[in-house]
C-alpha cells in the first residue's frame, strides 16, 4: 500500500519494484495499491495500472512500461476498500511519499491536534482523512 503515488514515487519506488519483479523467479510478484487524497490524477485503472517511464540523458533516451501498480483508491471515496487492502495479511509494506503537510504536524513537530482532519481521524478511525489517520486505521 503506498500513500501518495505521484510522479516522484512512480520514478523511483514503483520503477524499482517493477525491476525487482522482472528479475524475480517467484510467481508472487510485488504489487502497489496507490492511495490518493485530493484527486484521481494518479489513478491508472483506465490504463490497466500501467504507465510509461521515460529516462533521458545527454546521450540516451529510453522508455519502459512499468507494471507494478495493482490498484488505486481515493481516500475520501474508497476508505473502506483501502483499509481492507492495507490490513490484508498479504500486504507487507505501507509506504508514503507526502509533502510536509501530509504529516499533519504542528509548529513543534507533534501531531496537530487543532487540525480539523486530525480531529476527525481521532473520532472516526474507520473514515480517515489524513495519512497518519490511514496508518492508524490499517494497523
């Protein structure tokens, strides 16, 4: 389960997961279920969960179809499904790439208990709105 499957994630963790799957002799490949917060911009469902990664340098350009995604959910619409996927015994890793706002911290670096979404997550752990709320719900 990966929270925040944007371009940084696609160019790094998802790409290396795809490489690991390619080199593995195991029939049980790794797969990434992406979780978005605000929009479906990173939902690859309509593309069979595939995307093309283009790498360019001064001397070379290459393209690779990356096949590591297995699904996507938008937290505000698909919380129950996302929690179910994250809580499965077969889910081995919960990772995230979020901006500093995604950690819901106050000025001292602790959890921002004045944030409306954090307050909601404390009261309704089955309907998380924040990354930290989702981590708690999955665990």
